[in-house]
């Protein structure tokens, strides 16, 4: 029953298209707990297993209980929950769950639960639940120690101690006489605007790569190696954004005229300032490493046979015609990315006919 409901729910999403996210469908197969639970926040009363197991509706043998109804509704945002407080509004929500089951059952009758696309999507949902179950409690931000944070900070000081930087654009020529004429032109009306200076770069500079960038040298520090040192010193000597230099002898047979286009002050982040950023990075890295080790262990334990020679038989359509414009319905899981947060709200099937919100329900009730 659990597999059937998951597959039929996935089928409904593909056929009806009325759910906001396929990931929400995993909740259709969630087993129901009958122990006492707290509903609606820390101040709400607990409910007995009898209340939670009370049947609200049956659809071709599929039971919708109070517990499932509450679980589906309470996953919504406070603004959505506030719309379903009266009996009539609860009936509306229950009707949406019934329609969900009716459509899912019809999709299953038509064999969509055996459709390869549906099966791939079901596997995708199961993989996401497996990875959450495996790693959510084993690797947490709190598992990163202060010693690990400090060790990273000490080993990557350049990330947290940025030197002063200056940005400049340059015109590069090969004779001092031409450089003096260009410098005079750049100091006049032609060089007052960035566009005007770029036009001078296009007209005079002999460096093709810089010409394509409009002469932009990007940000330079005193440690930059790919720009001659006299040029860096001249760029730092320009006090204000928009200032234009005189002729700068680069010492390699070229002469430069510079325009300062930006400056960044030196930046130093203390360990305390950077600690949370470092902890988050180490947490992501540790989680990815743990996932990789887990998957490699499963693969090593599995009986896997790969026939690489048969890859030559695969034909890839590289044309711009055909194919699904929306892409693969169930993409392979990207294990290089962290898992999505477990508290992502789960959408519910919307009413087939939009129902206006009750008067005064735009905001959640006080205390929610």
C-alpha cells in the first residue's frame, strides 16, 4: 500500500500537474504514528492515538485519518493554515485530499504507476528521503568543533585578510612620444568618461587582450604579478576614481596611460567575525564527504557490472529539435550539493475551482 500510494501520487503529479513540487509527494507514503503528539505549537494540547486514527474519509479503500489530515495541513505556512480553521474550510481541505486520491487511483488504473518516468521520479524521492534519514542527525553544524574552525582560519588567512586593491584601465603604446600625445588626449575631454577612455583604448592600445576588455586591468594589489610593477605603483598613486596618469614607463619597452576606476580598502576579518562562515563551509564539506563515502560503500557492496564497450551504441541527439523542453522529469541526484532543508513546506493539491479567502483571513490568528 505504501509503494502504491507513492507511485500513484507521483503519477497524479505528472498527469494533473497541480502540485507545486514532486518532493512533497514523499509525504503521501509516510506511515502514521498513533502516539500522543503536540499540534499547533508549544501551547496546544496533546491528542490521543484514538483521535489521530479517527477516519475522515475512505477512497477505494485508501483511508484518510485525522492524523494524516493534520500532518498535511500543518505543513503549510501560517497564512495557509489560517484559512482552514472552521468546519466548512476543513471540509474544503478534506475535499482536496479526496480529489488527490481519486485522481491518483485513476492514474494507477491507467498504468501510469508502471510508467518509466514515474518510476524514476519515485526513485528520486526515495533517494532524497534515504539521504536525509542517513545524514540529518549524523552531520550537523554543531558537529564542527571550534578547533576545526580555527585550524581553517589559520590555514586560509588570505581569505580573511584582503590587501588594499585598486582598479584601473590602461592604454598601452610602444613609444614615449605617442604615449605623451595619448596622455594629453586622455587628460582632456576624451578621457573624462569611461566610454571616452575605452574609445581611446580601442584607437591606440597595442595589447589585443586588454583592447577586448576596454583596457580594464581589473583589481590590482601590490602582490599582482601579471602587470609590471611600475604600472601597479602608478595605479596606486592615483588618489581618486576617474584620475588619469601621465606616461608610465613599464620598463619592458611599453608605455602606459592609466585611469583609476575603483579602489578597495584593506579588509581584515577576525576569527570571531569569520567563525560562522567557516563553520558553514566545513559543515557542507563534511556532509558531502560523508555522503560520498556512504555512496561508495553501497556501490562496493553491490554487484555492479559495467559493459563500457556498449557505450559506443548510444546515440546522442545534438540537434535543437525535439526533446522535452522542460527537461528530465526525474534528474539524477546531485551528490555534490547539500541536501535541501528538511523543514521545506510541503504543498497540497489546490482546489480545482479557486475559492476566495474568507474575510479577515489574510493574516494568521494572533499567537500563531
